[in-house]
């Protein structure tokens, strides 16, 4: 997906580059191919994000002169045939599909060499308009020896092309499209099954939307989107980032289903702007969306309203917690951002380009909105936009490589960063999956985990500086759990570090910020180490439960030079193959996030289904079932395992987050050591477990009280099927943290309702983690 960004005066933050005028941006991950429209005269810059990987660039036209005729900067790159560029057969197939034709005569540029550093660019000007394709080749053997690579493509557009090229590529077959000029509104009809895409052309421009059911209008009755009904049916309160999955009318009839949203921040509870609203602020006669909607609806016999309810797309608003007043600021939308919805009935719709220039909501400068209508047969999947970092191009949530198998077993998914992950499975449900992990085995798609390879002669020095454990003690085929802290001792990320070779490590973690932090530190210290992103190319499964080792014995093959399955100790790993020496390769780790005996498997996405099928077939006699995220949450809380945004984050250091066991003070130095050492001697808060008296589960953020005084906060809570009551992890004052201390969890206002709780040690079960070490 492309995002065009516009300049704003006075911006001084580190992200000022995001707002360069007339620039398209796309990121190309390891093993991926991106397709980009480029007008004649545009300047294309391809920049190394990771360093040390190649990029291959070709154009839709098989004319070698299309690319690189005017090289502005960077190493010379010869035009070469595609079949000599080192792509594997699957990458060739992906590129063939992207180009829409055979590649027999395709030529392109193979740029960057293995010594290219992160941040280096190859820049050229396009002599003619073309669709170009940028691919990141995969290095064979990256599973065992390390690999990865990513590139950023930035296209500086000629001013004459900027307004049109900022529009995203069509999502399907377009039936009709038009531009809504700023300060106006347009009514239009949607047939059942058709899609409407509402696009913010220049960014930070709000668009009010309303829809009437045609069948009711034909009977002289107005039935339109009702916010109260929609909120009730979606079981979701206002306000919230994003939109409801469906919008209903007053008869509880579904009118529209949201299919894609690249912004994730809209207003679905306030009115469109009104004449009265402007008059009361001293702007009589100001254009307003409510009057514009009435004028646009008039030809359909729809009555005028002084104030129209509406879905305020791209409107950034919220309810202030202090006084519950509605507040707003500039929109989050960037040029080319959009919302796509599918009509579930024949509709008469209206869209506006909001004229408000007296508030920040339109960036103080109202602009245009673009509308596209797609035919019913178009395939527009459910997706929302995700950015690991503010400067990244948006990614639409995609299905993982295991989706062809999991989708046959469930339709319940939740968003995990840039992927849809199963929440639970239809045949079992979360509780049955929980018990399967306790008594037999479960298989879970964990591909949302981030994987980075740190390679180079200074890899050890970089990791020693950034991690809380002693990397120098780590042998090949071994790993450990570690933290990455800032100078205050707050945990930036946690993860498992594995040593692949003497100068190659794999960091499996929760956040892409890890890679940014490592690269920044390598540059600041002048270290020769590369941080390579494996992106979506490496996927992973968690096989957990007491039967997991027995299942693996049926399918795992290891070479004599690698550790055998039965010799793997906790946090050890080996390189294995499925069934025999010719089977697909995977990295097999003795690790997991359930507190049970378990393993994790990391493999190439192209081998994902073969490995899933092999494990499920071998595990069927042992009672193996797939598991989703809901069961995992029960298991990890019972096991006292912490996650970002709950147990740790910027408001607590590692010691207060219950992670002191992962801090090695015997190391002479690492980022955050001084703060952690100081805080360890004077810790004011402690992470503890709570046994609740009943089944009611406390929520993250609930206060913990002794009498009238709040002494702590709930970080995570769940119902424990094994213990038969609710449990929670909580951060509380050390004076109240002794095991057996009786506390209360405050509900409602914290005082009107209390849940009795007793402090216990973590983890709740298996305190010596004997099951995981078995």
C-alpha cells in the first residue's frame, strides 16, 4: 500500500520526514514483492532498512531503458535477466502473478551487495511512466544460518501527478468513481453486495457518511444508520478507534459491513457539522455538512434536517476522562487512506467533504474526498491498516501462511499486529483448548511474533550492550529469555535470543521497536553488526503440552551434527526436517508461553502447510487440537508470564514488572543497568498474584484497595479452569505485597463494589516450572 504525505509548517519532530510533500512510500519485506505506479519524471529512491541484502527492480514494460537511465546516486546497477538474479521458484511465481504475465524476457536491476550498510540508497529518475516491481530475494538456508532484509521505496512525484497518484490502487472492478470537491456533498445509490470506498485524497480530511435503506424509502419511510442500534448489536461502546463491523438501522436491519479501514480512528457518535454550530461560534452562513446532506438527499424525497447524524469518517475525537466532554484534534488520516464498506441492502447514500476550516479536524484546510463503487463480485477481504513505526508505510492485516488450515476450523479471528490470528476454534472452544494443553497437546499459530537476525563480527558486543543477560555465555544451539531496557530501566521489549553461529543470533520478540533500537545503538557505537528483519517470510507454530515431545518423535529428523530432539534442554534448539533428510527444514526450539512442556517451530512460509499437516497427523492419536489466543491468555496468566502493555511498559521498570530474574547484575554494563541496580535496592512496587474469591474477572487497570486507599493496579486477569476461580496479576505497593495479604479490587468507581482478593506468589501453578523443564 502507498501513502502520500504532505508538509506542515513548524513541524520539528523526528518524524518530520513523514510529511514531505508529494512522496509515496512503500516497504518491501524479506521475500516480498511490491507493485508501485510511477509517473514519468518521478525520482525513485530504494533505501536499505536492514543492510546486507539485495533488491531486484523491474518494470511492467520489458524495456531495459525503463529503469536506471538517469541514475542520480548509488552504485551502478546493470540490467540483467530475471532468471539470473538468484530468485527461488516461489518468488518467481509471485513476481509473475504481480506482473500479470510471463517473465521469460524480463530484465531488471539487481542493486546493493552484501556489504551495503543500512541507510544507503539507490536513486534514479523514471524516463517514462511505468508500474515497477521491487522484490527482496531470499537467501537459501536462512533458517539455519540467518538472513533477512527489508527496503523502503520512496517516490518523489512531479507536482502535476501528485493528486491522482496518491489514490490507492483499485480494490476490484470499479463500477463508478468521482471526486467530491471540498465543502460539498454527493448522494448516490448502492446495490446490495456492491462496495463503496471513501478515500481521503490529501490527508486529514473528514467525510460524513449516511445511508438510507431503499426498500423503506420506496414505502415512504426513512430507515437509516442508527448509532444506538449499531452500538448495541456490535456490543461495543463509544468512542473507539475504528468502526463497528456492521451498521444497522432502526429496524435492526444490517445496512453496511466494514471491510477495510486504513486509519482506525473515526467518530461514530456525534452529528455532522451544522449551521447552528457555526452560528453560535460567530460564523453565520458557514457551509456545513448537515445542510449539504439535506440538499444531496432532496432528489430522493428525503426530508431536510437541521442536524444529521452521521458516521464521521476520519474524524479524530474522544471523550475526555476527566469531565467526559467530547474533544477533537487533527485527523489521523494520511493521503490515500480510506474506508471500504459493503452494502447489505439496496441503499441511498451520501458522502461529504467537510467544510470545517475553523477547527483542526481537517488540518485547517478542507480538501477533497474521492468515491469508488465496486461491483458485487469484487473480492475485498477484511483488513485494517497497521504500522510498526510511524514512518513505515501502512500494511493491511493479512492472513498467515497457516490460514488455509485454520480457516476451515474457525471464523473467530483477532488482530495480532499485521496478521489475523485465531481466537478459538469452533469444535473445541477456549476452555477445551486450555485443558488439551494441560493434558495432551495443542498447536497454535504464533506467526505474529517478530523475528530478527543479528549478524556480524560485533553482534555479541551489540547484544551485550542492549540486553540484560550475558550473551557471551550463550553457546550455539542455546537460547535464553532476556529484556531490552531503556536508560530508566523500563522494558522496551522482551524476547528469546538464540545463537545460530558464533556471529549470528536470532531475536524472537514482540515488537518491531527492538530492531530500531538495536540499529540505533549499533550506529551510535560504530559496531559492525546488522539487524535483519525476517518479516513475514519466517512463520512459527507453538506445539505445547505433555504429549508434545511424543508427537515430535514421530516427525522430527535431525542430522548427526545437530542436537537431537531428546537431548534438547529448556531453551535449547536444533535445526530439523520433517520426517526425513528431504523434508522441509525448520528451527525447533524447546520454548513456549504456556508454562507447559512445549516447543516452537520456525519455518519458511512456503513450508507452513506441509509442517502443519505433518504435526496434526502425528498428533491425532495423542489428542492434539489447534489452540487460539483466548486459551493462551488463561495459560500464560496462570504461568505468571508477562506481556507488554500489561505487566511491563514505560510506567514501570523491569523490577516492578516482575522481571528481575531476567536481569544479570554480574554483567559490567548494559543499557538500564544503573537505574535497575538503584531501583532494586528501593523498589516501591511489586508484581504479585491475586486469588479472587469468586468467578468475576477483574480487568486491566482496575484499582486495588486497602480500605479507602488505592495501593495497586490490576495488570492482567482471567478465570482459571484448574483453580476454579478468577485470578489476576497486579502491581501493588511493597507494603501490601506479602503473600496472604487480604486486599480488594475496586469496581464501578472503585468504592461502590469490591472483589475480595488474597496475595499469592507467582506463578500461580508449578512454581519451579517443572513441567516446562521436564
